[in-house]
């Protein structure tokens, strides 16, 4: 599967501020970069640093006046569909060190608040079947509504409101998975078919000793998702963090099958 990506970010930054970008597709075993070009209007030299767990990279830039980011990439994905229902949960005591943090609550994933609910609703199944049951519950009880949440909305808020956007769905699934002692991490991604077209947030679930991509909104297939970076929650996977104020003029994300 070939995925083509075209991104434009056009912002105004009135005073000089540092900007941390995370927009480039990650080079990984199951997704190969055929082309990748990043252009940033920065008055200072760019500096690339590794992303969380050395997956992908972030780019430091300086913003002053017009701040324009253009990114184009072509990615070859070699990832077969996976039936989660056949996957087993791992003994938490045997997890690799890098996986353990994804059992714990984080700023937007208050998994400790979901323990009673998860035990009551999903104790009849285990492993991947438990994750599938959570996805079924979300499809029935949570609506995808553009503009229904803010940057401060947490998984608990989404659970109460019963609506949200992709990052809210991802936070809620990750929180419920962690509450069930199944590691889950957030993934910033590109995917075709996302409506409205934008950066996408999905989840990776640790089952049978490896990570498996899951889109809690149901909009993207795992075999068509291009990872940008991973982390505990939206804090770690933001596409752009401005350490100051900024005004958006235009933002465009186009993802198509090549």
C-alpha cells in the first residue's frame, strides 16, 4: 500500500517563540519512506531530535512573523490486517521496561478512574476480545462530533459527554485498556479516509508481545495508517507545540492512496 501525504501549516507568530514540530512520517519496519520533504520558514536553523522511544522525529524551529510548514511524503506500508480477537494479554510483570509506562495514568488518560467501569463491563472477556468489546461499546455510546471538545478534554470528560473527535476516542480507548492492565499508547498518524481530513490520533495496544494499531473511530484501517510518533497521550504526539502565542491562517492535511 502506497500512501501520499501533503501538509501545509500557515501560522502567524507575533513575537519570537520556539516551536516543536512533529509532522514527519516515521521510518519503521512496516512503513518505508519513499519520499519525505520538510520545508519550514524559520529565522534560525532547524534541529531534529528523536521522538518518543526513538520512533520518528521532532523538529525544533523558531517562529517569528509568518511561520509556514510544508511537508510532502510518499510511504510504502507493509502491514497485514490483524485479528485482535485471537491475541492474548501479557503478564504485566513480564512486560519490557519501555512498555510499562503505558499501563499508568497520564494527563489525558486517567485510567485509574475507569477501573470499576472496566471490571463491571468487560470482565467476561480477556485479551484482544476485551479490546474488541471496548470498541463495540464506544461505537454504541460515543458519537464523533467535530468541534465537540477542546485541548483540555480528558478521557473522563469524553466518557461523560459521550462525544468527541479522534484524540478523544483514542484517549478513552487507551484509558480503558490501561484500566484492564493492557498497555496502550497514543499514536499520531496520517490515514486516508479521515473525515474531516486532518492529523489523526489512533492507539496501539500491546498484545502477544507486540504493538497493534487500532483506530477507535473506525475511520482508518490499520494496514493504511502511517505513524508519525507515539506517546502517553496528546501531550507527547502534538503535531505542533508553540511555546507562546500563534494565529492559524491555514492548515491543510491531504492523505491519499497512491
